[in-house]
C-alpha cells in the first residue's frame, strides 16, 4: 500500500463556546518536517502535539494550523477589583460633599474607571489539551485517508508503467540473439575481403572471437535481474509504509541494468526499446518522490 506525501486533513469542534479548527497540509520532503501555527498559549503543549504527529506520519513537510474563534471564552477572564471601585466611589463622594453637588454615579461610570475591570489570561486546563489532541487525531486520520487515496492512484500508474517495461524486456529478449547474428554477418564480410586479398584465416582464432563477442554481448543475465527487480518493486508497493526510499533504491538497480543492456547492444531496434524503458523508469522515479 503506497501513501502519497501530499495530502490534506481537517477537523473542528466546540469547546466552552469557542470553535477550534485544525488543518493539516502535507507536501513532498526528504525527511519529516513538522511546523505548527497556533495561539501562543498552546505552545506549552507543542512537544506533545509533535509526538502525536510523529506516531502516524513518518516523512514529508507537514504544516499544522490550529485556529480558535471566540478566543475570549477560553483565554480571558473578567476580573472586578472591589477595593479600587470603593476608593473611586469614596473619593467622588467626598468631592460631591465638598462642592455640594449631586453624586449621580452609574454602573456605566465604573466601566470607564481604570483598574476596576480587567481582562486577564486564564490558565488553559488539561481538558482543553485533550480536546485539541482528539481533534488533531481526527485531522490526521483524514489526512492519512487522503494520502492513501492519492497513493492508490500513484500505485496504479506505476504498475502500468512497470508492465510496459516488462513488455519492452520481452521484446529485447526476443531480439537479443540477433546481435550475435549481426556480428557474425559483419565478421563474415570482413573475412571475405581478407580472403580475396589472399590472406589465410586462423579458424580457431575466428571461433574464439565469435565466442568472446557472444559472451560480451549476452544480455540474458541483465534481463533476468531487471525482471527480478520489477517483481521486487511490485512486492514492496504492498508493504507497510514508509517504502519510498526502498523503492528509490530498487529503481536505481533497474536503471543500472538497462544501462548495461544499452552498452552491450549495437542493434537499433533494441536501442529504441532501451530508450523507452529508461523513459518509463524516469517517470516512475518522478512518481516515487511523492511516496512516503
């Protein structure tokens, strides 16, 4: 089962009148890189949040956004200072008595008095932390679901390309004996020219040259290994993630074998098949860069 490194997941919920929402966005990255953007008051729990993410996500650049609507219901508490209010009242009453005026104070007047009312940060409770962690798990579940869906599309495309490569290899295998035959024909023509000049030919040397060339030009071993790598690649796709790095290594081995086949070949038909195979391998390489 392949997982894409690209994905999106979200969750939201209400806690004491505040709406808390979490978004997770993932893109391709060689290693695991997690970043949080959230209210500062949550920073005290960032390590715990990171550990929770690491349990489920192994690779990629992961951006996590925690947003809170109506934050005041969570973080601010209205405090009333009775002593300051009493001092204001007593002072104003004395002024009213001294100057013989009416003291017509109202509740609205107290709202304008500095220090009577004050909003202070309230300590965030552990219940809120658990609530956010549950939302984070839900967002990760949705994130992983999308990664699996995208991974399935990638796997389908990769398997089709591997089938193409296997077909190319079958064609190469069918044509490989022609390489030696072409060499024999070329060698025969050269010998005929030499014989026409009256030069004697060493038959044993001639046989040795043909055998030597046949051995050097034989690509059977490379074809067998390349087919074996393909089967291993397909089997690895079914393993539990992360498998991206392993697939990349297998692909390097596949590329090495096809390059060897190309270097041993002097037949245009096979050269074209080698080029097509290398093109498909390169397309698969681009795909697995986005696989966890």
